C-alpha cells in the first residue's frame, strides 16, 4: 500500500475510468434505487451532494490508496462513450489483499456489465498490484451479487453472523475469496 496513480481499464466493450463532475447526476439517479440502497450502505436519502462528494473524494482515495475506484462506461463504435453504468472499487485491507465492491445502475443490469467490469479489476489486481487474495462480502440474501462473484471464480466461504454493519444494524454477511488461479 502507499501512493497509487489512477489507471483506466478497458476491454472491447467497457471502459473503467475515474468519475468526473459530469457523472454526478447519473450517479445520484442510480443511487435512488431501493435495491441499491438495500444492499449498499449509501446515505439515504441520497442527494446530489452525496454524488458530488463521492466524485470529489475519488482522486484522494487513489492517492492515499484507500479504495481504488472507477465508474464503468460503455464504449461506442464512434469513439464516444455512455454515461456511468455503475461503479466498482477495490478497498485496501492489507498489503496483498483487497475487497471488491460494486453497484450497477438499474438501467444497466442483467447485461453482463458487472461481471466483465469485475473481471477487469480482479485481473489488474493480481497482475499489476500483485494481490494474493481478493475478498467479496455481501449482506446475506444478495443473490445477484453472489452470482457475479461465482461467475468470476470466487469460492464461497460461508456466512458470518452479524459481520456487517448496515446503517447501524448488524446483519449476517456472506464471504467469498478469489485467489490468483481462480479467476475466470
Ligand atoms: C449485483 C449487481 C452489481 C450485478 O450487476 P449486473 O451488471 O446486473 O451483473 P451481471 O449482468 O454481470 O450478472 C448478474 C447475474 O446475477 C443474476 N441475477 C440477477 N438478479 C438475481 C437475483 N435476484 N437472484 C439470483 N441471480 C440474479 C443474473 O441472472 C446474472 O447471472 P447469469 O449471467 O448467470 O444469468 C447489480 O444487481 C446491483 O447493482 N445490485 C444492487 C447493488 C449491489 O447489490 N451491489 C453489490 C453489493 S455486495
């Protein structure tokens, strides 16, 4: 851990880049979604200033090597790209382990966006950061997130009672782990 310079990641369809002020309205709209609020501890109600703060904090989050995070956009054939379809990040846990976290905007779900984005991030984490393990945690019952983790090769490791603090309430947590040889 230490200082990190931001990087962009891409495949033939998606670009992962740092969020900008121009993304704030769409991030704020996505974070109104009750399903997102159910599983992610974003502020509720979620105001535009929360989206703006998240965007503003991102360069520092990289510089201080806290959460390395991106917005996910779709590249178009004409060279332009969509607005944000979601966000993804790797939280620092120890020198060679990080925890992945993500959300997709409701209008972008069910099209393989998060599976592809998380694959890029995990691959980069192993090859460029030299990680030895990536963890996935979710509130018990978050089947869509668990399915994404499974498709990437995360091995489900169990349920930890009252492991997660979700808006002041202790809830049971699911955990899975991905080692370098597991990623698919
Ligand atoms: C989890 C989330 C990021 C997935 O994003 P996505 O871009 O739709 O993911 P993908 O399209 O790559 O894959 C979703 C998979 O979950 C499955 N799925 C979706 N809803 C599901 C549900 N309610 N139960 C079980 N599986 C579900 C899809 O069928 C798909 O699997 P498949 O390819 O085998 O059909 C998105 O649902 C989301 O933002 N949820 C709210 C926020 C959240 O929970 N974040 C994670 C916190 S740990």
